[in-house]
């Protein structure tokens, strides 16, 4: 079953970018719209700091939050190491 779309277009585009890079999006949570999980969650990935990221439903600036989501994906050390091995 496809996941529920995020109401803010910029954030939805960033979530689709995350899915293209293998990240898993789970909708729901106590204070967030959802969370995204790194597919390479391992010990070398910055102590897990960037392996899970919250997705807010109504951020003050949707554009900045979308930029932040993309930055988490692009700065994933485990993904970078995986791409170098290929």
C-alpha cells in the first residue's frame, strides 16, 4: 500500500528523493508527521545521528525543512561509502 502523501509539496518532493535513495518513510508518530530511516543503518554512520530523521507536518518553512531532509540524505556517510564500493 502506498504511503500517505505529505501535505506540503516541497517536503513531498524531498520524501520522494529519499525513497529513490532507499530510505524508508513511516507515516505517524507522537509529534511528527512521520520518520525516515536510512537503509544503511550501521555503526559507522555517525553514531546513528543521521540514520533516523523526523518529518514535521507543519514546519515554519516547508522549503527549509525539505532542504534539511535532502541534506540528511546527501550527507549520509554509509550511503557515500556504499556508492564508492560500486
